[in-house]
C-alpha cells in the first residue's frame, strides 16, 4: 500500500472504540453483517430503463449471500422479455455482489438489481422477521393460479372515458355500465387458469366458460361494452 508524503510524516494515533456494524434483521435473527455471505432474505426490487418505457419487478431469495431463486417480471417493453429470460439464467448461483456487478442485459433489470441489493444489505427485506426466511420457490406465490404475473392494464380518454383491459383477476371481456354510463362492474376470464385446464385436457370452450367470472354489480347493468371493440 502506498502512502503520500504527508501521511508518512504523521505520527500514529491509536484507534479507540470499534463497535462494528449495527445489527440488521435477517430471517428472524439480528446479524452484524461484515461480508456478503452474512446476507440472507427474500425481497423485491423495481427498476426502469432510461427512457422509462419499461419496468422490471425483480424478486430474489438470497441464502448466505447467494441468490438461490430469482423471479423476473417485466412490463411495457417487448425486448425486455427476452432480456428477462437471459437475466433469470444469469442470476441464480451468483452472490448478490456478483449480480450487482453483472450486466443483466436490460437497464430496467439492472436498476431493479440495484434497488433490491440495497434492501437486502440494509435488512429491509420481506423476510426480515421471519424465522429461517422463506423456502426456495416462495416467489411463485406472487403469481397465483396458472403462474401468471399480476398485471393491470387500463386506458382512458377525456372524450370517451375509461376502458378496463386486464385486472388482477384476468383478461377483461366486457364492462358493465349503469344508466349514467358509469362503470359498475366487469366480466373477466382467468387466462392462466384457463390455459392450465386446456393443457390438462379440458376442452377449450369448456375451459373458457369454467374460468369466466364477474366483479361488482355486473348483472344489474343497463349496458355492456367490449373494452377493446367499443
């Protein structure tokens, strides 16, 4: 190690207190983290690209500093879906420090990695006070039946009003309007569950009808419209 001339000329002064780092909560324990292998937890990070045309939600399950599970969800950019496929292969097996310093192909995914890294190393995880954290595979609970991301898609204009296109329940088939033309409910199909049924041998028409549902005062509407066609 090289020292400047000014430092070389200084006389030594003994260091006093050395309390180490403040403890952080990790999977039901208080940990004084001094190295990457001290970090464990499951959490989420959200990132965006420079033009902000797309976003990424990244979920990591870290055990002893190593990423054992990764869920990469993207929105708004078609190219980002392919980047997510590569990032999912890249992330697992790396330490969180390696992952932070790895090109994860897309700006939005890289930013999500930065945000989740901060949560993990500061002990602000979803499992901070959960004893032993969560098992590998826990991130799939975010997806629900059929393992599809929860997506909300709405469109509106001042001239023609609002259109619900996709809700957490599924793909919106029609909107229910009252006598004032205000939305009072909607009909939807659970796409993930429907496709799961079809893959398991259920007839497509039967699977569709089986997974159609309604929300709100749908049955009492004055008018129904297709949000994509009307």
